[in-house]
């Protein structure tokens, strides 16, 4: 996914998007710890830059992360995301 040109990220700080792009591109997402670590890194970087993720941004990012993990881990990833979003909402 090219965050710089994705409609959901239009108007977001380019420096933040560059860092975020590097974060999501650098991992292979082979383990649960790696996925959780990526989500935490993204969240921490957003806080540093005072970026609030819109629902469209969240959906685009989660869809991209899900597409990069092995098929046999996707249901577990969706369950984790569902659990986390229900606790935040």
C-alpha cells in the first residue's frame, strides 16, 4: 500500500506517512508478536506526531496489515482487532 497516495491518508503529515510506510514495509508479519509490535509502533508514532486515525485510515491500515500476514493467521488477527476495537469503543 502506498500511503502517500491512498485517499484515506490525504492531508496527513508526509513525514509521518513516510515513517509509517517504512514501519509497515519492514516487517514480514510471521508472528503474533510482530503484528502486535507493528500496531504498537504505528500507534506510538501517531501519538508523537499528533495524528488521529480516522475510521477510514484505520480500516485501510488494518486491511493492508491483514493482507501481509499468512492466510492461516488472518482469522486470529481479525479476532484480535475485533477484541481491541470493542475495548476501545
